[in-house]
């Protein structure tokens, strides 16, 4: 989920997942959005393994819209 102070201004973004330990990209999920949206919820983002990750929302030109860290634990 991303809450912005201004509309996103683009029609597509990528959610990029990077392994915090290795710094390597694990997965990228493309999403279609509305340029007027300032609140976006992303469904179907999957973490395949437990670990600590940096998750970033990127415009197609590489501009970082938002990023944060998440820890996935095993059941």
C-alpha cells in the first residue's frame, strides 16, 4: 500500500523486491495504476522465502515513489 501527498502521475509502476542481506533483486511485479491515484493497494505481491526485504514502488523511468522494509517469517 502506498499513500502519496500528490497523485502518482503515471499509468504503470513496478514493485521491486530486493533481498536486504545480498542486495540482489528477488522479483519485480508490474502494476497498472491511474495517474490520478494518490492511494494505491497492490494485490498479489508474493514473497517466496522468509527473510528481510526492501520493497520499492518505482515509476518506469526508475524514479522511486516509495520504499520500505519488511521481514517475512516462516510459519
